[in-house]
C-alpha cells in the first residue's frame, strides 16, 4: 500500500503524552520518575537571578508542556536572546536548510540563527549575555548535529569569558556504544570528533568529554555547570515527549536512527518525503525484489525534494521492528545495508553520493574508509565489526571518565 494513503495524524500515535508539569510532582506514566535538568528549576534559578541570559533552544526545550523560554520568563529570568540550531528555534525548517535571524512572535525575544550565515555566536552576540543555557534534546549519534553546535557554543563562551549552563536530558540511544570511531580524515559537518556512531553520552557528559579530551580549538576548556537528569541511568528506556527534529517524528524512527541514518549516504530513499522517515527504505530499482512499496512526495518542513520524488519505491518496512530486541543487541544494524546491496541490480549506483544528493558520503556517515569496500567485497557482519577494533574498545574505556550516570 502506498503511503499517499496515510494522513499526517498517523505519526502521532508513536509519541507519548508530554511530561507532567513539574509543579504537579507526579510520576510520568512512560518515563517514570526521571526529571530532566530543565525541570529541576530549584537547582538553577538562584544562579540565574540578576543575570542576562541567552538560551540555545528548539521545540524540545521544555518543562512539562511549556517551552523553557516561556517558563523562565514567567519566573522572572531576564532572557535577552535565543540562539537557534538546525531546523530553527520553533523547529519548522527542513533538514539542512539555512535558517534566518528573526524575532520570536510569541515573546518578542531576538532569535539568532546558528544554522545560516554563521554557526557560532560572535563577540557582539554575547556582549550583553552573562550566561548561556544549552538545552537541546540529543539522540546519541555522531551525525546528529546538536553536539557540534554544543562544541561551537562552548568555544564561543570560552573566547568571550562566559559560562555555560547545561540542562541535561536523557539520551534515548544511550543504552549502547557502537560503530567505528571516526577516522578524522573524514571529519565533516556530520562528524567532527573521534567518537563512534552511537556515542552513549548525554550532552552534559559529552561537554565534559570535549573539555577533558581537549577537543575544543586550541584545547581550551569552557567553564560549564551541568544540572544532571534525576533518577536516570543509561540503560533506562526513554520516550521523547517532543520530536527532536521534523524527520525524527516517531519513537521508532529515533531508535532506528543510529542504523538507518547511514542510508543518507546510499542511493536509496529512507523514508524522506513520507511521514515515516528512517523507518522505511526503498528504490524504484528494487521493483520485483520486494513487495512493500511507498511513494515519496515533497513535504514542507520535512523533505521538499526527496530522492525518487513521486516514484514508487520498493524495499524494507522497519516500522514494526522489535525495539526491545534492538536494545538487547546493543548494536547498530548493518545487515539492512548488506541485504539491500545484494538485492540492488545496479551496484555501481549504490554508494553514489552524487546521485543520492543526500547528507554526505558513506565514508563521512560511517566514519571509516573501509566500509564501502567491505560491503562490495561481501564481508560478513562479524568481519566488518572486527575492523572497528581496537578503537571502539578504547573509546568505551575513555568514555567512563565522563559519565554522570551509571
């Protein structure tokens, strides 16, 4: 059945209700007694008193059902500006689309885009700021650009003598660490640091790693304060109350993302141009190989010109993959790439990034120069995984120094 038959409301079933408002002091029915850093206002409001505050924010920056900016304004915090990441402050920009500066119509606060003409605050931007709050939901992958934005903000804060307050949030993919550690000759905007695909850190822990490993320019250290998540461990399942970006619009997509984002570097559509991105994969050239089909279309704010637009694609439907089994494996799935490469009739096109016109080459996404040839040569999953060592084990050991949670 083609996905044109589905309607937008179909995506809503996969997300839980928003977290209970902090003032209710109730146990959340999905995420238990977990309390994000933002929700623990008693731990940071005294520090913000009398200070001029800037906030790096997007739609995930919430306390209960209310945006953090609105909550803090109500509590008397002097918010002088907001910095917006990829997709924008209100989250309505397509992936990769440049975002312009604006004035937030709801609050009148200036919003400075860090995903347009510049990617980090200038001295002028921070001149009237005493403390910068970072509160973005991350999904635990090297190629999810929020951690790059964090590093640039930390660098800017150091350069301008400002302190950063990090309101930590759970990592929904924090239960595992997997993938090749980035070979730095493939460093790019979708991979800036020598970490594996699934890094197993919250943003607070990653900030400590940035400082501790000397990964900021000049090996400087940013002064940071972290409000940790309460009642949280990395093994806990965490359902996001708000989609972290337009194309990660279901919990299934978020959990599959460490595996299926690799298809950004492959000549296949991975659900962009449907309301099920990162959970379906296909190509018109796989007709006759698979029964499942879907038709990508242009969707404003998600994918306006997707690969194979208005063409029927055939391939894999991963919307019902058992996430509990995935969690138990503690591994990304590379078998889907192995399977689809074997099935594809035009293998010379499979890794052609010029044809796919997507996020980047497979080398930049995987972080290794070996992966493409390993798939072409028919290497087994075990052989491919073995090539990720000893760097992966070395990262896991180094990571222990920066953990805030068991």
